[in-house]
C-alpha cells in the first residue's frame, strides 16, 4: 500500500463508515440490536438497510368513513374515558371515546397507567391519531394507536412510514429514528455512474435515492421496482462488478511463471484415448495452455455440462504442468468424489507416464505418510484429495497447478490456502452447473471462462418422462424390471426447505416403503448419516451389492456408477431446472441408455408444467440454463453468493438480476479506461467500492 495522502473519495468514505449515533432515549443495548438487523453499526449499514414495505397513513377521513382493516389517520375530540376495571376473573381494558361530526371511535388500551392515559387524552381536546381500524360489538375501535399527536402544536404522523426487518427487543420507531439520524449525517456523493446511464433511466442521484426509500412520499417509493431502490441496486451491482474487474486486471499483473511443455506427456495421453477430443475440449485446452504460458498466474473457470469431459481437460493441463517439472493438485469436495476423480484420472495419467496418488481424510497413517513423503520429494506429479490437502503437513516439491472441482463448494480462503503451498501456481476451477454465459461472466468476473458446450461421442440422450405420483406403481415396476437386467436406480426425495431435519421423514418413509417391496438391496443416504456410513452405502451401491439408492439432494450423489440407468426424482416440480438436469446426468454413463422419471404431485401449476416440459424436450445444460433464466430470472444463481463477496444489501436478486449484464458492461468500460481510478470519476468509483464493501479492490487500483 502506498503512503499517498487520503483522496476526496477516502474522506467521503470516512463519513459513511463512522459508527452511527444511538437515537435519543435509546437503551444501552439498542445499538447492538440495530447492528444485528442492519448487519453493522456504521452510518453506511443503517442507511443501506432497505425497508421491506411501507404503511400508508395518508388516508385522513371522518370516523364514519373508515372500514375494517383500514390504516386510518383521524382527527377527533376526546369525549370521555372508561377506565380499566376487573369483573370477576376478567379485566376490561381502558377505553377512550373519541367523536367527530360523523360518529364515535373507541381507543382501547390493554396496558397503560390510568393517570398517564388521562394526561395523554384530555377530555374536550382534539387529537390526531393513526392506526388500524377494527370492529368490536358493532363499534369502531383502534387498539393501541401507532401515533397520538396534538394537532394544535403542528404535529402529525408520518404520511408514509417505512417498515424495516425487526428483531426481538427493538421497536420499529427506535430503529427508524436511528436510520433517519444516520441518513441526516450523510454527505452528498459524487456521481460514479455514466451520465448516460442515469439519464436513460431517469434515475435520481445516489443520496436522493437513499432519502426517498427512508422518507418515502408513497408506499411505491420503497418497492424493489421503484426508481429509487433500482438506482441503489444498480450501484451495488456496478460496485461489485468493478471490484471483480479490478481483481482480474490486478491478477494479470502479478508475478508468476510461464509453464511451457514439450508435449512428451500430453501426446501420449491423447494417443491413448479411444476417441478424439471434442472441438470444445480442444478449444478449452488451448485457452488453458495459453494462460499457463503467460508469466502471470492463471485463474480460469472451466464450465461444462454433466458428461462434457472436464476431467480430460484437467488431465491434459496436469500433464502439461508435469512436462515443465511441476506438480498438480486436484481438490474435490468429498472423499467419494476424490476417489472417483482418482479412478478416472489414473488410466489417463498412467498412459502419459505421469505418477499420481489420492489423499483423503481416511487414509491410514502409514499410507498417508508414504504419500506425503513422495509428494514432498516430487516423486508424485499429481495428487487428488479433499480438504485434507490444505493441512500443514501436506508439502509439495514444486506446486504449479491447482484444479478445483465443484468450485462453489470451496471458499476463496480455501483457494488461497492451496495457492500458498506453491510459487504463484496456476488455478483452474471447474463447475458442472451450466449458467448463461453472460451471467457467468458477471458472477465470475474475476476469472477467465472456458465453456465445454459439446458432448463427447457415444453419450446417448437420457429418455425423460414426467408422471403424476398417482402412477407410482408403474415406476416401481420399471425399477423391478431394470433390476432383473442387472441395472441400478436412484430415487431422490425433495429438499423442501433448507433443513435436513424437515426432509428426513420423507426420505426415511420412502426408503421403508421401497425396502418392504423389494427386500434387500435398497440403500438410504442422507445428510444426517455419518460420512463413513454414507460412503459405505455408496460403495455397496457402486459394487452392485445393492441396486436402489434412496437419497436426499443435500448429499453428493455424483458417484460414477455406469450400471445406474434410472433416476426417479420425487416432487420434481419443487426443483430448479438446473438441479433436475444435474441429477438426470447421474445415469446413462455406461453402454446402456439412461432414463429419468420426473414424479410430480397434482395439481401442477402452469410454470412448473412449462419447466418439466422444457427438461423433457432438452438435454443441453446450457439451453436449459437459458430457459431457467427466462422462467425464473437470475435470482437463484445470483442469490447463491460467490464465496469471498459481501452479501447484497440493496439488491433483490428476483427484482434486479436483469440489470447485472448492463452493470458489468459499464464496470468493464470504466476499469479499462481508468484502471488506477485516478480520474475524477475514478475517485467516485473508489468511494462506491468502499461503501459497498470492496475497499480491497480500491487498494488494488491504487497500487497499480
């Protein structure tokens, strides 16, 4: 970091990033409760907490014109009191009777001291009140009004009152006062967006947008689709994309080492294949070799559908590293997947003359020690493993390439821990979750992207049928027939909520029913089993000791079992298209054609029907991702935060994901024009980065 004096952007950021003052009359723990709701106690945190709705108090009507459930604001005279009293076991509330020229209204308090209520409601004086109208014994009443003010003093309830997320022990009034206090402390901010962007959308400036969501003139002002909230969401997307673009530009300047091979291993590997690589594989390998030949560390995302041949591409990259005398490590999220990768890679690397080993958390101490010694000496060129590879005693002779499978299962910190085990190693991350290319470029904007959009020869399309649960018996008979042919099947039960406990009864009940029907050979796998028990069940299924695997989706069912030909997905209407496609890809990996049954529970909604039909007609993961994007928006894809990025504060993925492409394009142009953020607009962008939690990206720009 350099010692340059603080810029105007830094000074402005300081005003946003100071602790917010407690509102007047706040208890000692109030700021702790506010910080819990707002995600922090800085001025920025409070002003970046968007309302989740608004109460409209603009309805000022005579008493007689109010209806059940109205939020009404009424000016009326205090007519009298009926103090609280006990009748037997029953305590009647304190009632205040109000009157205007049209009728009467009873104000009801179930708690409150009589003296205080008498002072608050002096008979003969007018009061302006706001709250919800209900009826009791045919009379209009208002329970504990939200506002009671004296109109002669010029007081009035807010015309439109924002409603914020709450936590126990914190009143909405106190939170609102704290937010408005923080808002009043905010300075004007310079414009970091292109003038043309703001004009084309008729947006207000940043400060005005914040003012309108916290002091709305109408309930529509706080809606996610309002110009005020939309402007703020775009700012947040723009800041994030600027941060990703700056990280990418900075990485390309980092010192690394060029890896150039002599093709002695890669030629042998290619010669051993029973088929030629697809055009997409050849293109991806060429892009990876090009990156590895650069003197800056590679960070590339290899995105490919199930069965598109990512493992071969990774093997060729590892063979290239071995040609340069460097070691490679492949990280997979589970022991089962590590061993599966090992089994797939071994014949490829063996044919090339490249030594490899698999290292997981369950290796015996003696075997583990032997692998570690061979790794440290450089005898092993490729190691495949789980999080066990991060451990301190895992040392490399010279680590030059890291391959990360299912990269969303590893955090950025995990990646950094592996990177620290070598000198600026190249990094290739792999994902089998197809997402539209524009979205991938935006979400993974700090990475270069290679896409495998072709299937290797020989992969047969999977026959897909959608059936109502009323045809369950036919499905079970189909599995019985497949068993007679020596085939195997998966039966997946839905993840209804993000809670294994809630789903457990469904998968256990289904397992019991299928076990009662078939007898032996029916396994169960779910997230509350120990890892060892899960592995043992999967191993019995893989070896053919059992033929039917009943499982929840929260576990990794991606083990390669060529004999598995049937995938039954229960309550398929609950799943996203991408997840259905992923599950479907687990079958039909051998020489027999696979089939997938999408069981749906009647009645089926129109959109669910369209989604299941789309899956039935299509087996291209990228085309399916585009359909999913069109039907459901990018909410799910964007809502699953990429590790290492702050959570969104003002972006609602469902409402604002359609702006991501535009925000990324604007960010790319801004960084290309001014990668040091030294211009006047660059200084403003630096402020935006600090406010939205990307200060480290602003420092990357400062350091060049």
